[in-house]
C-alpha cells in the first residue's frame, strides 16, 4: 500500500526566505504527483501536477520536482510572502484515477 | 468558469438521522470522488465513481452511500449519522485522460453530528 509522508508537519519562516517542502512515498510506480494548497476552512487548490515522465514543473515562484527512484518530491517556494501561509499537501496518483494524500505541511510566513 | 459546488456548506444533525450532501460539477468530468478530512488522518477516500451508474467503495465507506444518475452530480448519503462521522467532507472530480489525472476540489461541507 502506498504511503505518503510530509515532514515537517509545520514550518515557520520569515518573509522573503526561500523554502522547500518535502514529500516522500514508498512505491515508485506512480503516474503523477499533485501539489495542493489548502487555506483554513477552504477546499484544496491544485498548484502543480508532475507527470511520472517529468522531473519538475514550475509556476511562478513555485517549483516542484519529482525523483521516483528515491521516492521523493519537493515543492520549492521562492521569496516567500505572508500570503503563502497555508497547508500544502502532496498526493500521488498510481492508477484507477485515485490519489493518495500526505497529511500536509502547515506553512507560516512571518512578516 | 467550470467549478465544483457543494451544499450545504455547514450542517448540524442528530445521531441516527439520514443526511445527504450534494456535489455538483460543471467540468463535465467522468470521475468524481468523496473524501473526508480529519485531524491526524488527512484526506481519506469514501466513495468514487467513474461515470453514470458506476459507484465504488473507498477506504472508509462504511455508513455512507452514493449514486450517480448523471455526469454532474454525486450526492453522498449518510444512512444513519453517527458522531464518528463529524468531519469535513470534500468532493472532487477529474477527467479520464490516459494516465494523467488532475483532481479539482469543491469548497467542502462541515458536518457536525450531535
């Protein structure tokens, strides 16, 4: 059974800092990996989708990488802003159109 | 713009009552999913559907049912609500596009069972 781990569970950084969020998984037979953002009391917003054949995807200040051989993905946020404060979740797709989610990293960017 | 809507956004009900949560998507996606989100457990799959008249059980399906009579809607029914079903419920959808499937989520329904 696929297991997805996100460490740390919470992270606090000063505004302007570059940061990396981690996602590790146990089964490398995946089709794609999706990063989401969740604001308090809100739904999940898709940030980036990486296909299994890709190594990274970029959107603005966000860059997500995928290394299937080591079972890891990272989400890099450049020049963090207070508006980036949210919980970030990674989810793996490994068939049947289903996703397996990590429990998320709660990010706080301090002004 | 295409979207997923859920209703109600908040619901308080009593133990033993039947409750139905609505999910409506205008993406015209074949695949629809129901999750619950709880502290310490993250998101867990309850039921899912790959198309009209298709339904499947997920990881935590006991006490829940779904039916799919059209492409746009997948209502979730709690047959006899229990306090353990107090949670935030999310509906999601994705298209069937080979091995690539990006899920889109609704805003959630916060359900409290007293």
